[in-house]
C-alpha cells in the first residue's frame, strides 16, 4: 500500500492503494466506472482502453504505480466533452456499433488518434485501431465513422 | 395516411448511445449486495478416472460445489443429452469443469483451487474419428446408382479446422435467489434454453426459475447452448451459499473449454458422363463433436443438407457421422455446419471443372439452382432465385473477369475468387413446428405504448432496433412508443432461441402478424398473441431427410481478391464484394453490419484463424495465439442487396446473420488458388500451407 497523487476524469485524486493493482480493477471495483471492459486481460483486445495523458493505454496492463502523477480519462470522463459528442454521433450514423462491448475502447482509440492526427488517412486509422479488436463489424463501418468524425470535428482537435 | 419511408431506410440503433458511453450493463458490470464469486476447477486430463478428491478445509464463507450438490438430473438439457453438469468419476476432455469454488475474495478462491487435489487414473484418450455416435443418410432420385454408368469418377477430400467464436465479452452469469425463485442474469442467446436446463438440473417447478438477459457482448452461436452449463452449475452454488454468485470466464478458460466450430472432413465423389456433366454426387461428411454430442446431430444435418450448395445436382447420396473424441466439445457457431460444407462443394465444383479441362466459372454457372428445381433433399425451391443476376452484379462491381484473366495469365501472386451460396432460414426440418412452436405477444397499454414481448436476444445484430422499427412502421407510431426490454422469462413468452437466422423471418413474421391484428383492434389496452404454424406446403420427413428442409432460403455471392507474398506465403486481402438476397432488408445499414462482420469471420475462417489441439490440449490459448482479424487485415467491403420478398417474412424479410459468413472461406481459398496456381483442399490456408503447396502441391 502506498499513496499516489493523480488525475482521474479531470479531478485530482489521492489514493492509498496497492501499487500492483491493475488500473482496470481500480476503475471498475473502486470507482464503479464500468465503461472500460475486460475482454482478455492481456492487452490484446483493447476493450479496457483509457487515455493516459491523451494517449491510449490498456488499463488491464497498467499497475496503479504507473498512474502516479498522470492524468487518466475513462469513457465516462471523455463523454462530457464536445469531441465525444462528435465521435459518438459519427459512430451512430455509420452503424459502427453492434454488440457494443468493444465500443468504449474504440471511442478512446479514436480520441487518441485524432488528438495526435486530426485528419488521419485510412491507413493511419487502421494502425490506430490495430490494438482494438471487434468481432462484429469487420471494421469498415468503424473506419468510416472515424473519417466522418474527423471531417465534422475539424478544428476541435 | 402519413408518409412512411421504405422500411429499409436506416435509423439509429436504439441502444447505440448507452453502448458508446459505456453505460450499457453487460454481465460483469452488474454487482449485487453480498455477491460472491465463483471460479471453476478444470480437468487437466483428456480422459481419466477420478480416484480421489482431496478438498482442503475451507475458511468461513467459502464453498466447493460439485456433482453431489445437484438436486435434479446431472445433465445439461440440450438436444442430445450427454452433457454432465459436473463429472462424477470420469473426465472426458481437458478443460472439463469438475467443481466450483465460491466465496467473497478472489485471491482466497485461487488459494483454495490450488490446494484441491484430484487423483486420476489415466485412461486411453480417443482422438481418431472412429466412434460414430450419430449417422445419417439421404438420397436424391437415383442416389449413387449413376456411378455404375459413369464415364469418369472425380474425387477429392476437403478438411476444415476449428473456429473459435471469439466474442469480445467472455462468458458470464450471475445467479441469486429472489424469495424462493432461482434467478439467473447472463450473457446468453437463448433465455428459455437456460431456463429449461436449470429446471431439469434443479427438478423444480416451472415458476421457480427465472432467466434475464444482460447486454450481450457478441455471441455468434457461442452463447447458444454453452451458457446452460454455466447456469446449472451456478444454480447449485446459489442454493448452497444462499447469496448472489457471479461467474465470469477468463479469456483462456473461455478459449480452451467452451464450444467451437466442428472440424470436418468431407469426401466428395462425382460421377461424370461422356460430355463432362455431373450425373451424381456421393458425399460423406464427418464432424468432430469432441467429448459431448450436444447439438452436433443438428449441425451434421445442416451440413448434409447443404451438400450441393447453391447448385442443383440430379442424383445424390449423402452420408454423415458425428464422431465422439476426448477433445473440447464443439457446438453452435454462426453457419452451423454450412460453412464446412459450403467450402467443400464450392472447391469441388471448381476442381471438377479443372480436372475436366473446362472453364470453372461457366461450368459452375450451368449448375446454379433455379426456381422450381428440387433441393438436395427433394423439396422445392418455390420462390424466385435471382442468382444469375446477382452473379452478374458481383462480377461487374468487382471487375472479376478482367482481373481473373490478368491474374490467371501472369505469375504475380494475385488472385480473385468467387463463391455462390445459400442458407436455409430457420430451424432445419420440422424444428420450428414441432420443437420450438414460437409464441409472441404484443401488449398495448391504455397510454398507447406498445410492448414487444418476445425472447429474442440482441447480441449486436440489432434485433431490438429492427423489431421496434417493424412494429412502429406497421402501426404508424413513433418508435419511442414501442418498447422492447431485454428479455426476462417472467415477462415474455418463448419465441424460441436467437439462432438459425430465424429471428427476423420467423419471430418477426409473427410480430408483424400480431401488429397487423393490433392495428385493427378498436380497444386500446389489449394483448395480442401469435403462435407459429408451418406453411402447409412445407413438408418434411425427418427419418428419411426428405422434403423441404427450410421454409425459405437466402442467397449470396462473395468475391474476394488477394495478394500472396511469394517469399513468406502471407496473404493480404485486397478487396471484397458481396451481393445478397435476404428477401427484404428491414434496415439496410444493419444488414450491411451483418454483411461486413459475417464476411470478415468467413474470410478469416478460410485463411487466418488457426486452432489445433495436441493430445486434446488446445494450442491457441489466448487472443495473441488465436488470431482474429484486426482493422489492418480487412479490406474495404462493398455489399449490394437484391430485394426478393418472401411471402411469410415481415415486409418480405428472410434470414441474414449466417448467410454472410458461409461464402467467405471458399471465396478466399479460390482467390489463393489463382494466386499460387495450386489446388487447395484444406482451410485455414496458412502461410506454411502455401509454402508447402508452392513446393510440392498439385496444379
């Protein structure tokens, strides 16, 4: 157990916590943030993705020790932004949501991509999604949604 | 009358917002006061006798649940009832669940699991396909008798491997007692399958078991029969501890222990006359059920009935066997036996043509089924078949001819392949009429709000959106006036399982009929019920496998283009084009979602997804080893729909979900054949297989 200072969804937070605990477990069990999902527990599927300092990370692989001094944003925190609204609407319009289990992770991947590259090419989108598995869509409608979000949100990123 | 757009015009998915925001509650997102956790102890042996069980002294509040806690029958209710809830004294596959450990703290549970000692006496495991438990046979017209007069006989044997459903959300369920009612919430496709299984395991009366669906994070058949096993085990635990218990699979146990697609071996033999025409086919399909037969007999019959794919062949002799082995049980997976057979027949037709020195496409086209032709089981294709036009469309959109000509003549390791296929909609044979007997209800409140009361599960295919849209459209009311909650067996009648591409055509057909009656009902607050009746012209003889195996068929054409790396044998999928006849799309965007996702699974089944066992031990144990497509693996996909309304489907709709998977593997296998100029008889076509074929293979 040790004390760490960090930011969670825009709020400074001080946690007295087992430093080896997975960030995913902390978020789901201690903060009741159920948006990040556990699909594999090995960093393969991306369903547990969160943003750490604007960069996508698989929270199942991040020990609490590593979030000290950093800013973590989950889908719940990101959902309060205008950029989220743009991405969410594009996902709806393009039919990019099916079972939905990978979707919060896909939204996080989209934000991480657009933060670093606001006008991505198709191949940049594919690379950005390569850590997020979806078994329902075959990805094309997700790629279209991201392209649409980038177009509609020009200037937001 | 108000202006009504075409029913197929896309609308936003009703549950999209809550899924995107992370608010939709999947099973692992649900917690209950005082809830305990369960974890499974699994067999490490493919076949063994349990000689002794050593259980440690348990700390307060922890329990071990095994076969001794089953009050009713130690069998999971499925079609072939050989699935033990917990083994008594014999394990039959690696990963078989032996017991549950239940308690509050997950670390303590792990410690207990590690302290349990099971002493086995090893028994000889059987992995050869010898022990046939189910054998079926049917013939068409003169059966195999034309072989006696054949000018030439051509034969090839085809093999297909395991495929893992790989839904991103692992299996999971919560059980609890509500007063004296056993209540189960789960990631499930078939609420009534779970309910009936738990009833039999408990031996309780009907009212005392209730099953509720949570949001389902993908299923693809993997949550058809398998969750019934988990539910039975969990119910025993709940009775013992009298607290809510949650059981969530880790990815590794999900992969090694849950059901997969049956590996198959399909031997095909054609009798050819002096002009090169096919006089008759003789087909044998063997499938590996693993240690549990379960649904395998039904999988076998769907495979056998698909023996001629989208073609009409005059004489047929088709046999099949389900083999029991000491490997992981296989079961339902989107396509349900058809993907294996569709691969075999599509490759065989190509190979016959090439063996005869004929142009394969023209040769195949001549056999494509036409309206009023007899089906493989001597039923009739009653409805119009648009395949000729669909094939033309697919060729035009993909520039098939131009590319094929170029790739055939140049050694550039590029190829393009085209598959023709169909899929029977609904349960095979008389299943809908005799076994399922689907029942649906619509209830209108005094406020005018209409509730759709059915047991169909939205596992991502969009059925909640489609059904609400259907009823809103028919009643000409806004969609928010129509409610369709996640099914709860205490609230909805048994409209059957969410399987077999039956939901829109069969259940939706009943819902549409109920909506029509509701529209004419003068009274506002009223409930309407509809029950399935087989159209009288559909006749099926189960014992002889003769007649109309399905009330209707959906049809498809897939074109897949590839490039093969001649140094590594790696395949890149360059493009994919599809044309489908699904009767009428209730939502074109959602049908496209099925089309893209189904084809991705079908293509990947053909070249990417490798799963094997060694002495009963699955070698690919996580999503690092078992590769499913990423965004980088999938090409742009174009899909075109042909309307061809079916009389009994709502607005003419037929089945969609499985159709979109069955053509992918043969299309890519044909494309790879063209690229490497070698004959392919096995999937998945891995880079190793390609390198081997290029060194030693036949043209």
